């Protein structure tokens, strides 16, 4: 079975965590690490890549962290997959030893066709939809737990 890379899964989980747990305050990377179990060394690289791509915005300072750069209904899983997948795809292509005629003419075109269908499916799934699924699954949401000191 073909599995998504750890980097892709971590990226989607990180964006979803930030979308799901942010209110009007940035989400700190250590909170994402604690909640999702994403190793800090991976997380920081992924978050910076997502900031450069315009998915997230980084906020500096003691209460800094990350926010979505745009509405969660405008961010798709396909977009995240393309962002984090670009670095690993180029590496794999450089090490391709070549293949047989069957591989070049039949197997690879079939694989590219299936990959295209998968990406179209991922493009239809928004972070908003994943947040609604998390809410329906009654997953704890940090933004609901923030204390309100209004009298």
C-alpha cells in the first residue's frame, strides 16, 4: 500500500492543529508538538516552509506562534501536499535509475494518472472540513478552554 510521507502527515496535522486550536491568539509550536507528538526538529522546518508558502503567518515575541495566513476554507490538503512534497519529489527524480519500456510506457503513466486523481481529491478537502470532522469527533479544542476573565 502506498502511504503518505511522515512530512506530509505532520504538515497536515500541524496546519489542522493551528486552525482548530487558534482563536485570535497564535498557536506556539511547542503546543503543537505536545498535542500532536510531532518531533520538534521536523515541526519547525515544516512550519517555516508553510510560512514561506503563505499557508501560515509567523508571529514573533513571547506570545508569538503561528496563525493561518488565510481562512481555513481557502486552504486545501492538496495545497499542503504540493508544498511539502516538492522538496522530496525532486530528490527522488534525481536518483531514478531508469526503467524498462513497460515501466516507462505503461506503469509510470498509470501511476501519474492515479497521482493526479489523488491530488484532485485532496484539493477538494479543506482545513475547514477537517476542523468540522474534529469537532464532530469531539476532539478537545484549546480555543474553547481559554479562560475568559470578563465580568
